C-alpha cells in the first residue's frame, strides 16, 4: 500500500502539490489526471525517492519513504517523462 498523508511538494512560492492525502491499496490500478503543473509527476517522483517533500509523509507498506527513500525506491519502477539522449533519436 502507498499512502500520502498531508503531503506538500514544491517551493513556498510555487507548490506542485499541497496537503494531498491518498491511499492506494495493493492490487489497485489508479490514474493521476490533471492539468499541466498540478503535481502528477512530482507525486510519482516523490514515491520513487527522486523528489523531497516539504510536509507530510509518504508511506510504502507502512514504511516512511522520507526516512530511507533510496532503500525503498528500489521497490518502485519509475520512468521519467524527461528523455535525455542524442537529439537525432
């Protein structure tokens, strides 16, 4: 289970996600839908341990991602929406 508890991501002058709470149970398939800049990619990056949260907690099977994100991030498959490589691809 992945659980967001009152999560805020971003800078004080521009928050990507503000006080978001969400619970995804094992086996559930969800979709994050919203306009550009609404925090979809930032939320996924935080679960993968690639983005720090300003407030709240992200729990993965009851373990706090903020306390050991690298250790828990190996359980998460993550593909960035930013592709870096040769410009002729």
